[in-house]
């Protein structure tokens, strides 16, 4: 019985780590998308370059 509880505890920890890694990856991708949009907007305005419309 104690071994089952320990195994469940380990699985719970692994699931928690996996969820945190997924959340971190999502936030990283959102940040990169935001920076890309910001730079594209300002680069367009500074250089007079027109992106496809």
C-alpha cells in the first residue's frame, strides 16, 4: 500500500513538472510573438518599408 502511495506521489510530481514546462514554453512563445510584432511595427515606421497589405 505504501509503495502505491509513493508511486502516485511520484507520478503527481512528474505531472506537475510537465505542466510547468508546458506553461513556461507557452509564455516564451507568447513573449517572442509580442516582441516580433513590436519590432515589425517599429521597423516599418522607421524605415518606411511597407509590409504586404
